[in-house]
């Protein structure tokens, strides 16, 4: 049954697993006819963006957990810093004086 419940960043239920069974528990009163939702809190998915379109005021824009969003942002920052350090090494090499003109001449 849990596989038919949609994600929402402002969920009205939560899921838990006990002995291989998934339990859905209401977080608040649910009105008749109201859709049952829970926060998927995804934590892996490769390069998949897992975009969220729940429309909640508190929507994160993704179905990933807050912790996973932080981890992914940190990974992006780290990846962006890495090329910058490589650029510093390249600049340092270019700024060092070169010996000779780079053209070999032969004496006749």
C-alpha cells in the first residue's frame, strides 16, 4: 500500500519499517477525501534530481532528505574548489622564469 502514497514536503503521514513491513502513521488529523502523503526522504539516487512538485509552501524542490541535500551541496562545492586549486598550480608554473628561449640553436 505504501508504494501508492505520494510524496509531499509537508506530509500528513510518516513511514516506518518493522520486521520487513512498512507502517504508515498519521502525523495529524486527515480530512475525509484528503490525499495521504509522506516525505520520501530519499538518500541515494545517483545523478537523478528527484524533483518535487508537491506545491507545499515548505517545498524543498526535491524528494531527497534535508541531510542528502546538504551532502550533495557540499560535494558540489568540493568539486568546484578542486579545479581552482589546479588553476593555482598552473599559474604558479607560468609565473616561474623559464630558462632559455625554448628554441634550440646549433653552432655551425
